[in-house]
C-alpha cells in the first residue's frame, strides 16, 4: 500500500483514526494493538505472502534482543547480536543480492544458476530497524523490550515501514509504551502529511514522467539540453519522492503520538558533499555512521584505516540502495568525493564563494544521480557523454520546459527553505494584527488546498510510482 | 503539551470529515462502467481470491478500481483538463497537441533507426507479396493502399519542439515503396495523390485522426482510377457532378482528438455524408446477419454527439454489402478505420463489397477468408502509423 493512494488516504487512514481514538487513552496496549494490526495489514497489502518474512524478522529480533540485552554473560549477549546480524543480513542478502552476486560470479565463468527471487517491499528498511533494536539493546543504549507486541510494533509500524525514515529504537522506545497523543500534535501531523502528499503528487510524479521519458531514450541520441533536463528531472524526482514519503511518515507518526527524526534538511542547498550527506537521507547515513563507521574506528585512526572505513561505508551505502553495479559506483563516487574534500581540495573549497561551492556540489550530485538512475554502467557513461555535448541532436528540451513549467518552478522553490523563511518572517511579526492568524491558519488552509489538488491528481492520474519501494 | 485550540478542533474535524466523506461517497455512489471522454471501460471491483490476496494482485486491482471509481472523477478530470489548456497553457494535454486551429496526436520522441524501418518494410512487403500471389492465383487483383493519417498530413503544423514523426514517415514511405516495387506488389500511396493536389486543407479533420468526407471522397476517386488503370475494368467513378454532399447538422463532431479534451476546445467541424444522384439499393450483412441497409449511422452517442463511427457504423469485424449487380466485380477491403469512410463510396462500384477488420475478426484468417470468398479485387487500406506493423490488419498469414 502506498500513502498516495485512494485505499490508504480514504479507507485505511480514516478507519485507523476512528478505531484508534475510540479506544480510551489509558488502554495503551489496546491502542498499540490496533496500530500493530493495521501496520501488518498495511504490509500485507502488497502481498500477504511476504507477511511471514516480516513476522520472522520480528521474532528473530525479539529473541535476539532478549539474549543481547539480558543479564547474561557477555559472550552470550554478543551471540545475540551475531545471530540477529546473520539472520537479518542473511535474509536481506538472499532476497536482495543473491541474483546480483550470482550474475557477477557468472561473468567470471562460474556458471551458477541465477535465483529468481522476488524482493519483499521495504526489506532494507525493516531489517536495519530490527538490527538497530538489537544493537542498541546490546550496547545498553536502550532497555530490552520484553513485550513482543511492542517489538513487533516498532519494526512494523506502518508510517516508516516500507520507505523509512529508519527509526532507531531509542527514538521511539518510550513513545511505544507511553506516548501522549494530542489534538495539536494530530493537527501538525496531518498538515505535514498533506504537504508531503502534495510534494509527491504534484511535483515528484511530474518530474518522474520527464525523467522516465528521457532516460528511456537511447542516451547516445540525446542533445545536451535534453540530457541535462532528464538528469535535473530525476534529481528533483528522487528528492521530492523520497522526502515526500518521509514527510508523510513523520506526519503520520505524529498523528499517533510518535516523533520521528527528520530525514531531509533541504539537501540541495548544500555547499559541499559532506554537507549534502548531513542533509540527505539522514536516518540512513547516521545508521551507517553509528553501526559501521564508528565501530570500525571512524576518523579516529590513521589515514589508511580511515580511508578503508570510508570505503566500507560507501560501498555498503551503494549496495543498500540496490543490487547493481550502478549503485556500487554511485556509492563509491561519493567515497571518492568525500575523500577528496577531506584530504585534497577541502581547503580550496572552503575559500570559494558560496555560489561556486553550491554549483560544484549540485554538479557532482546530479552526476551521481545519473549513475543511480541508469540501467547499466554503459548507459550511465553514454548519458554523461550526452550531457557533455557528445550525444545527438534530439530536440524536445523546449517541450519538457513548456509542458511542465509549473512543476519546474514549484520544484525549484520547494528545494529551498522557503517554508522556514516564511515561518521566521511571520514569527517576527507575530504581535501584529493578522499575522498570528496567518501563522496558525496559513499552513492549515494551504494543507487543505493541497489535499484538494492532490486528490485531483490522484483521481485523474495513473502515473504514481514510489521509487524508493525497491529498497 | 500544547493546549488544543478551536483551530485544532476545526482543522482535525475538517480533515477527518473530508476523508470520511470521500470514503462514504466511494462506497455508496453508483459505479460507472465506461468513461466516455477517455473512451475506455472503468475498472470494476475485483473478485476476492486467496491467490490474489497472497500475491497482492487483488489489492493492486482494488487500487485501480478505487482510482477509476473515485468520487467526482469525471468532473475533476474535466476541470483539470480545462486548467491545463487555459490556465497553465500546456502545449500537450491528455496526449493531444493543442493549438487554436488544430488538435494533433502527441508522440514521445523516438530516435529514427532507418535500418530497422527498412527491415520492417522488407518483411511487410514479403507478407504482402505472398498475399498477392494468393489472390492472383485464382485470377484476382491485389492492391495495397497507404493513407496518411491526420498527423502525417499535418506534420508541418506540429510545433518544432514536438515529435511530428515527419522524418519517420518519409523513411517509411520510401522504404516500403521500394520494397513493394522490387516484389512487383501494387502500391497506391494516397499521400502522393494529395501532395500532387497541394494537400487541400479540407481533406483532413482538425479534431479527429481521420480524413474528412472530402478527403475520403478524393481517396475513393484515386483508388477507383487506379483500379481501372491497372485492371482494365471500366468502373464508374463518382464526381461532384453526380455525387452530392450533405452536412450533418444538429450534432457536435466529437472527434478522437477532441474527446480526450472533454470537447473543451472551441473547434467545431461539421460531419459530412453524401450520396450518389442515383440511388443504388443494397442488402447489408454484418457478421452474416442481415441489418438495416445503410452506410451512415446517424444515431448520436450517449452524450448526444456524433463521431467518425457514422461511417459504416464504426469498425465492424466483418460485413458484406450486396448490390445484386453480378455484371460488376466483387471487392474485399481489409484494414483499420480508414476503410470505413471510403466503404460508403466504394460499394457503389461493385457487385459485392466485403470488409473485414482483422483487429476484431477472428473466425478465419485473411488468407482463409480470401480463399473462401475469392473476391475479384482485394484492397488493403492502412495508414502510415501502422503501415509496417504486423499486428492486427498486418497479420496476413498468422503463425
């Protein structure tokens, strides 16, 4: 099930809201049970056959959590973590990477059979969440959760189940047992949900149509303007698609009393690749930082070791996104850039004007997205060649600009922290007549207008993919 | 914790109320079966099966059903189309290139692979050559007629930044013509005929992908002249002197380019019909069943409009018009909808006119049908956009 669908918005969500809030606040476990049941249904909607995998993941992490976090010998506790890692990563490895590795080994002449495995939705997300619980419990950052339903709720909670953000157990541990739902929180959550929905329906989908059109063409025939438009469209699509989902997840969580951490902080205003990764998919980058990079030694080691640590993190980051060499190259692309900023040109970069740094950063990010989006490495390189003017003379750049001009403008504006600037401007004038009402009602009225526009798009459109569903 | 305010209560009530209102409306309202302006059937509630639930296909179908049956979908679609055309001024709306005097089909850009086009042309010519041999084997005559579609005819009316397919059509016509000539298969390109006449403006519709009745009449004349020249028959060819045109008044022409735009563009074309001065009585059989002997169906559709289906009643899988004049030859016409308008004219020159549309006719293959009927003349009429396609009416010899 996707958030931007009739079934979720107008059936699942109102049914959940009514059932959930009919239960008195004091019956916390009953409310949790309703959330759990709805979350499992949400996951089963995409194919009930994968529900078993989800339940296995929950069971394994629950048991391993008991072992890892209990008052046992250190060795036994460590085995709890290892077991969780082996099973969790093993399942992830099989479902997501078995085919990729078999194909890669076959290119070396091994002749292995290539397993045809269907990728369960959201496996990367819920695997990492489960592991986060066991590791946090082992480290003592969180208490063991003896109630299996609460562990199940944490892992399967529908707002972030299939496309993140990756919610650390420590973030929601207390809220699972003792959150305080309130009408102001519900309202703010709903407003956030509707803004996210609009980002998805009104901007991401349109940019996706442009990107899909252009990337489906033979890259060698593309003129430079068209190739650039395609790359920029994808740059917009992936941001608005993914951040929209995070907005909706955060909003939905808030409606039910959960406070997830932000996952995006206007990444396209970054002035270095380092800054970009502090603003982009924050939950993933921080997960790798805390569970891979720092345990390996982070940057508090000698240079060769640091380089190795960075290499491992970015190799895994690329692989996490997909079982394809394109994603590996994409991850290593950022490895090289981060290495460069750290040890080679970082100082020079700092001395450049802000605009130049921004152009530098965006150029490198867009190039990275070409690797990410292309079907094969060959296509990616040909596409980049077209961007550099070595393609053909395919026109239609004007078409894509004229046809989607409202969406291009909206995308540029929405990339910038306009909302933040507006809120600050209104806050400074809050005592003046009318500004308080505008500050309070402006976002709400806009949210309802965006709901109407999103509904229009939903009712009339058939193009509604969620690209992060394959992770 | 923040204190709740009246504003919070109002917003929450409005938000949840709207969600519930849509839910109830979606459940309670009567479901539609057809979308007139999209010209397609709407998804119906899927059957609940264990296999469907396990695989997720049931829910996927359910989502399609809910989207298709969304409350106010029709009104919203119309409003959205109006906004796209008049507010946002998008050049392409609902896959139609919109200008103030012409509505054309939008095609995504495609890199022209001349070698691939040539190979397809050779392959199609091979099939048609075999068909020609089949027809001439019993003493018949075969001719393939290539007709420009509206997009090809008005390719110069596309904006520069949209794909007009002009390059593709040029390569296609040349390759097909050469391939057919090498195999000695008779080909009549109506595009050449119209170009020689200066591409008259009133030959093609500004709101539909077909020719107008004037264009169909000119094509009919060209076909009959070609048949007479090639076969030696002396078939009567109607002209302005003994054929009268008549406007169909009182109805809007909801052409195939206008319909996706909900008729919101102010382009009105009058549909034309016609009749020879001297009436030619006939019996008509659709699928072997005798039907009303008319070639024009002036029954308006559910929205009170008329469309290109007034010609012959639309795409009929198989029909026969018997004029009971055994001194004249028989003709079989097969092809897509461009056959319909010319059939209203061609029947006048033959004893029997047979027509099949292989997109909908499955009883016999084309070769089997020809072998059974053995028409004196076999005419294939296809437009440039499907000229080299081996599907539908390009399936000369299945398997």
